C-alpha cells in the first residue's frame, strides 16, 4: 500500500507585499476633489487600481494526495513551511465564498478545487473545449507526454495560484473585493415590500401576507444562492479587464429581487441598472457561468435580466 506522503504537489504562488503606507501628498488639483461615477461614491477605477509593492512567484513542494484540496495544501504550507503566506478562507466547504482565487488562471474556490482536478504536469498544453474556453490542470492534460510523467513519478503536478482577477491584491492571495460589495450595496440588495400589513376578515394581521406560490419562489430561488464570492466577476473579461461595468454579481443580486413577487421596486431596480455601466456593458460572453460554486448559470441569468430591462 502506497503511503499518502509518497506523492507531492508543487504550488506556484504569486505573492504580493504592499509598500508601507506613506502620508498622502497632493499631486496637482484639489486633494478633496472626487471623480463622479454612475454608481455613486468615488472612482471605481481608482478603487481597483493595483497597489504598489513587491511581487514575486514562490514555489512550495509538499506531500499531498490527489483527493486533497488546494486549501488543504495552503494550510499545510501555512502551518509547517511558511507562516507568512497570506490567503483567506472561512467555512472550507464552498458556502461562504471567501477563498476565491485564480487557479491556473481560472477563478474558483480553494476549498472545492482538488489536486486531482487542477494539478498539471510541466509542459502540458492547454486544451480548448467545444465552447472555445481554455482549460488546464485536468487529468487529460496530465497525460501529455512521457517526458513530463517520467520527470518525477511521485509528483502529482504543478498548480499556479494568483489573486482573484479584476480586484486589487491586498497581500499574496487576498484580493480586495470591496468594489464588488459596494456595487451590490448600492443596488439595495434587500426586499422592499409595500409595508402594508395584510389583514384577515376579522381585522387581525394575516400571518401569511407574504405567502408565495411555488412558481413565484422558483423565479428567484436559484439566484438567492449567490454567495458574492467574486468568481463570476474575475471570469468576466469586461469587469476583470478594467472596463467600467457594475459586474455580474451586482446584476445577479438585483435580478434576485426584480424576480421576487413580494418586492414592489422592480421598475426602480431596473432603472438603476439600465445605464452605460450596467446592463449595456454586458457583452454576453458567458464566461461568468463557467465556475460558479453555487451552480448558477450566471450568463443565462444575465441575458434574462438584460432582456427584461430592455422590454420593460
């Protein structure tokens, strides 16, 4: 029986240490000036600008099993090899969305990514699927030649890790997702009912005033599973590319309440996203659907909300 520690995996981690903060100096113009944005506040481009600091790639080779997750490997490194390595996680079960990073260039969650599915052998050629998307790090990619497999029979392969695209890094694999959360907040992501209490024939408060039919619940139930992990935004070539776009996550949250039969602000919500930086900026690439950890077909939902806004 082969022991678990007979096999290893190599993690290539894109690390980042920000420069120490210095007192701000005015660089022309008024230091109190603020750029306007269709979604309020200051400049979103400024918020997403990459901070300055030291950047480098560090390799870690550790014992691992094919069924281990990438998060398991990072925890091993943190506890036994390099305590300075910074990454974020919470539940470890794909429910909180806090550990979203780019694995082999693909945004996904650390806790749901297994070594078996993502480790690739050196020199492996990226495959292109029927939809035109590249994918690397799968079992098929590991069988690309005898040279890679014979280099180290005990190596499961190499995994490249980087912060989530589209967001400024804070340290190592930790990205600042506040721009996304701020966009969601600005679209009032909570139920806005008419506030009128339903009453029974006897004049008592009707405890079932918000009772829904299964068909009404089904319209938004899937959308309510969004955990705001940022994977869809990191996959979106418009948002991650730095163009002015509110992003698929904010539109999903807005759509969740637009499709809720109890909400009375559907028209106002559609007005808020019917802007040049809103639904008009979506290019329908559908890359946002590729790795949603909650199984939401983000691209299809985006198409539905765009159509609804234009038809209203």
